[in-house]
C-alpha cells in the first residue's frame, strides 16, 4: 500500500483518555491476557517521572489497532541522572501488521520527546523485534541472563512431553534437596547477630535508605521512595520485603513477588536486592536473605532472578540455573537483549560511561518490563 494511503487509513497520535478501553482490548487480543484497568493505570498512569501517560496509538475506524507504551525511569550513572524511557508492551493487532505501524508509532514518540527532557531509550526486545529497533537507531549492549530454580518439574512436563525433556527438568531439581542451612554456611558463614525481618508488601522507606548507603556507579534506575512505591505496586503480583540487620542495623534488603500464570504455574521472583553490590558482609546478608526467601516460597513451581546483582556462585549453590546454558537453554527460545538509543542519536555516553558497554550497566527486575 502506498504511504499516502497508509496515512489516510491509520492515525498515529498520542494517547487520549478515551483510548483506554481500546488499548486494554488490544492488549488482551495480542497477549492473550486480561490485565484490567487497575494494571494499566498503575503501569502507565501513575509513573512518577512524567506528567502524562507515555503512550502512542494507531487508530483506524475509531478502533485502536496499535499501541506503543513507555515506562519512564531516572537513569543514574555515578552522580548524574537522566530521564530515560523503556518501550513496553508494544502491540499491533494481527489484522493490521506489516503496515509499518511499529515504525510510525516509534518515530512519533521520538519526535514528541525530542523537546521534553528525555535523553535516551533502553529496553529488552525479543529476537523478532530486535531488527526493527536496530533499523531505528538502537544498538545492542548484550544479552541479559535469567536464572531459574525449578522446584516442581512436574508443572512443566506437559509442555515438554518427550522423555529427555522430563529427565532434564528432573535434573534441575536435584540441587534443591540440599538443606538451606548447609548452603548458607558454605556460602557466607553469617555471623550470629545477623537477623532477618520479613514484611508484607514493599517497604519503600527502608529500601530507599539501604540504596542510599551504597548506590552503584554503573547505569541503573535511581532508587527513591517514589520508585519503589510505583515500580513494585503492580496488582498482578504479591510482594514481600526482607531486611537483614547486623546488631540491629539494617544492612541488605530483598523484595520477592509471586503470581500464578494462565497455565497455573506458580512463579516467584527475587525482584530486588539493595544495595545492588558490596563487600563480604553484603554477600553474607544476600545469602541469608536468599535462603529465607526460598524457604518461604518453597511451594512455588519456579523461582527466577536476573543474573546481574547476586553472584553467580551463590545462585548456583541455591539450585539456580542460567537460561543460556544447558539444561535450561533447551527450553528457552526467548532472547533478552539489552538495547539502547540516545534520543539525539549521537550522545552515546552518560557521565563518561559508554552506553553500549555491558560493564557500565547494573540492572535487576526493577528496570525490566515484567508486567
């Protein structure tokens, strides 16, 4: 179809309040889920870093057939911050694909934010959408690893029915028979004065104070009370906060979240660890918190954590396996690539840190679009 005809067929514009029901209907049609208005309002309407709903739509015959939402973050590098947007939940109705709507909505967003203080975009596209981002000026940083602790292999066997798959899934559960106490002793030898307090929900004040004690120098979303109250308030998940204290002084915090999928699989995530790095005592606190959290979530079918903050050997000792190696790589066809683009297409560094170098980033689930 000629581009002029496309322009007449589709209107690409900023989101309006009357588009809300259409965006939710499109979300259900594309992703086969029913998130609801509360989820939409939380994720896009209550973001503390912008004063509008950061979303663009493609409309034809008064129907929303494309949506290009963003999440906003204050991205921090050392002592500098920059307003950054993450494309999320990009949707085009199956009947309207291959019409250039992905590109047109993205270009409309780039045009809109050019004069509104946004400095860069970063996100985690899958294999199918990665080429489209590259054509629009995004560059790859690296592939992000996720570690999984498969606690109920039987929950996954119907999806991978062959005998070899069932055997591999069974092998994943083997390390989990080790006692939590033995693993913690091997990893950390925590001092007897280290105590753990578990709190329902997200304790934004406590987590912010822990973050302020030792913020990382790498690129990451700045943690403040507004960040925690927004980012970990999704109605899709149930949250808990763990705080490890030494002699009564809080040292490390951890956030877990849980939900059940449409396939009736119970998922738990280690969503946040703060501070995000540290020395020996930090490692001891992380190991202690991780053990307590796993004990509390022993009924989850699988526990997941991004492979960046917690040391790999700690995760391995607790029975986690990375998704880019066997045996989990056999079951994963989802590539999670970190990509980045400065809004002006030229400023490829922030506070002296090259945006395209993996070592300059430290990210957790707090920065990733996970519902």
